[in-house]
């Protein structure tokens, strides 16, 4: 019984987060991902329209360009970026986040994101 | 003597003409001074004459006193008959106090001090004059140094005289229950000084008929120097030491909880008491016993409805058990008296405000009836029939009539009518007219209860206060001391607390360090 419950718990915690793989697109001499980020520990968290907790200083996706590599990979507006290629994104400044996403020697970035709608969907299905 | 129940002195005045009111006023004034003015129609126990708490007990109104007021007290409702005997007691004690003579003890201290001071001042002159009178021929002549000493002596004596007059020669403001320690100390010091100087003078100068006059003059000059130093000591001990604030006194009046905080310096308890009373007469709103308690109609409902019969043989501890049983029973019942209290308060407020509005309108209108006669008016008045020119008193009487009723009703609603007789209102109106005051300034006196000082009458007897204290009253103030100043029907409780020690640090701010940035919320596209 306890092992079944722990399995269930593992699945639930995985389901609240999503792994997204984006292939960078080369445009001229820039590698672009096709979305915009906002937030960071040096920013004002109260102005973030996507966060539930207004003291959350994480990195959020504020815009996704239609047809870009991010939209193709399944990234949505309002996602909170938790990790980029294994690097933690919850306690970084805005500039550090930008740098981690735009490394010139990487073609693919693997993001771990959390989505509010995902959590709510799971919660609704449980009720 | 009509035997009616209590009535306010104004009740007849409202609907009658001015002339008959004058007669009635004179008669009523004789009657109503010692009468309680609380409104009739209350079911409450009549509170004893509040006027006595303002008028001093020894005041000079013996001729106004109504001698028959014992027969015209109201019916006393409520459970206790003790209130009547209380009234009798205070009535008797007040009569005793009224008949006591003017205290001569009040002037004993200053007179003694004055004599001592004069004696001390004339002593150096006596030292100088006596050898000249007694053995002038045998004295050695004394040249310029003596003259210098004469001049300095004269000036020092003049300074002593002027500063004594400035500092010490004022009528005493209070008699203290015990000796004023510092003052006694100083008087003893002065006396000892002067006595010892006289002693030495008698032994060394008068006896052997000393011939060195310069020495005698120097001796007198040294006495004057010593007196100057003693006066400096007196200045510091009596006047300066208590100016530095050291304690915070909280003064609370027991009857209605009015409280104030004061900062004082190092004083003895009795001196602090005098100081507190000085401030009391200025700061505290006047004590109005009519405003004190919840009406009995609210409280009495709790107690009624229970009859307790005791079946014990011995009824010694009957009362305590009975009252305890009643209190317990009353506590168990559902208590709605707060509701009644709330509504009664709201109703009272509303009534007060309504009456006040009527009063303000009436007074404003009354003031429009007169105006000051300017000197350049005769051109106007000579055309019409000459207007009657009045002095302030007549003008006040002329405009008093339309506002009298509103004023009387308002005073009765706010329970202030014992403090303001018609005569006093007229006098105040005359005063306001003379000084060009607006109706609002005229009403300032009646709208809020003023300090007790405003209602005092001038008399030489003074106010009697009793200082109640667990420590001897000449001891100095210190933390945690509590003493109280008692009057006949209320007292002031004074608590002493030291002022906190302040540690003040310093922080320097460079004026160039005030810089600001906008809060960030940037968005970067990647």
C-alpha cells in the first residue's frame, strides 16, 4: 500500500513540471529561441502578471513569438522556468538568466518549466 | 415657604417678562445658591449641592444662604437611607468650616522671615554706627580705604535689598502641613550667622572699645558678603533646583477619571502638591457631580426582582451574604443594561446638539440687534428721531431677553446650570459686547466646561485641601510614590514616575547620499 502511494506521489510531482526542448534557430548571426523572459532576483516581483505569489522572483515566460522554435516545442506564456540545461533558474538575476539561455556554443536548450494551468488541471482531475 | 420639590432657579423665568424676572431673580438667588440644580423628573437620588465644590466652603456667602432648605429636599429614592445621613454630615461640616475665622497662621512664616531679614540687613549698619556713637573721639581716623569699603558696603546692601524684594517678598500662596525644610534651614542659617557676628562684635569690639575703625568696617563688609552668599544659596535651593525636570506625575481625579501628566523637578511631597494644585486649577475641567453616574434607572433593574429571606437565627452576617447572593443572581441574568446605556447616551447627545443649535441661532440673532455707536454717526441719527444710546450693561440686558430661554434650556441639558446664574451670564454678555466679541466668542464659555479657575470667586480664605500620604510629606519625590489630595467630595491621586534616562546617539547623513532608482521590471527576448 505504501509503495503504491509513493509511486503515485512520484508521478504527480513529475506531472506538475514539464520538460521542453527547444532547438535554436539561426537568424543572421544570432541564435534565437523565440520567447521573452521577465523576472529575476534583482527585479520587482510585484509587477509580474503571471505569478500567483507576488513575492516570487523566478524567471517567467512573458511572450512567445508565434511560429518560433519555443512555440513549436510547446512553451506557453506564463510558464515559470525552473532549470535551463541543468542550471537552476529560481535564484538568478535577470541578466544571468539571459546569459544562460543565449550561450553561443549551445544549439539546444532543455528547460524545466512549471505551468499554473498544469497544476490546476491536475488538481481538478484529482477532485 | 412653599414646600415644593427641587426646582432649578430658572424654571419661572422662561415665560415671564423681564421686570418680573428681576424680582424673581433676586428672590431665587437667595434660594438657589445652595440648591442642587439637577433636573426634576429624574428618578435618581438627588446629588448634593454641586455648587459647594466650586464655592469654597469658607466663602462669604453666609448672608445668601437659604436657611430653610432642610425642609425642601427632594424625596430620596433608591435603596439606601445612608445617603441622607451623608448629606447631613457634609452639611454640618461645611457649616463649621464656614464659621471658622481667618487663619493667622498663614502669615506667621512670612512675618518671621521678614523680621529676620530686616534684622540681618540693619546689622552691618549697626556695626558701623555704634562705635561712632559711643566712643567717637577714641577712634583712629580712617582714610581712603575706608571710603572704598563704605561704597562697596552700600552697594552690596542695595543689591541684597533689591534681590530680597524680588525673590522673597510676595504673598505666600499656600500653607503647608509641615515645615518647609529648606526655608527653615535658611532662616536658621541666617539667624546663626548674624547671631555669631553679633557675639564676636560684642566681645571684641564693644567690650574693649576697639579703636581700629578700619577693622570694624571690614568686619561689617565680611558680614554683608556672607549674607550675599546665603542669599545665593537660598536662590538655588528654593527657586532653581526644582526647575530641572526629573519626575513625571500622573494626576487622576477620582470621580470622573480626568487625568493629566506633568513634569516636575526634585521637590518634597508637599511642594509637589502645591505645584500640582496650581496646575489643577488651570488644566482640569470643572468637577460636575451631575455628570457622574449611570442613571439609576439603568442600574436598578439589576437589583430588583429578588427578595432574599434569611432563615438563620443570627443575622449578624446577614447583609454580606444577602448582597453576595443578589450579585450572583444578577450576574446570571441576561444583562441588557449596556443596550439601554448606549441608547440613552445617543439620545442625550442628540438632545444636547439640538439645544446647542437652537442656542447658537438665538444668540446670533440677538447680537444682530445692537451695534456699536461710531463717533461719525451723528449725521445719520440727527435726521431720524434720536436713538437711545445705551451703555454696555443696558445693551446686554436688552438683548438678553430673546436668548434667555434657549440658554436656560441648554444649560439644563448639559447640567451646567448651577455654575451660571443669570447675573453671571449678563455680566459675561456685557463683557463680550464691550470687547466686540462675536456670538461664538460669547458662547465659548458655555459650550465646554472650563477649568475650575474660571468659576472661582475671589475671597481671602483660600481652598482647603488635605494631603494624604503614606510617607512623611517632607520627604523628596521618588519613583513609585503615591499620594492624594483630598477635597470634600473628590480627590486627586498623584503617582510619581521618574523620567527615563535618554541615551542620544549620533548619525551623520551626507546630503549627497540621497539617491534613488526606479524599480526594475525588464523583459528580454531571447
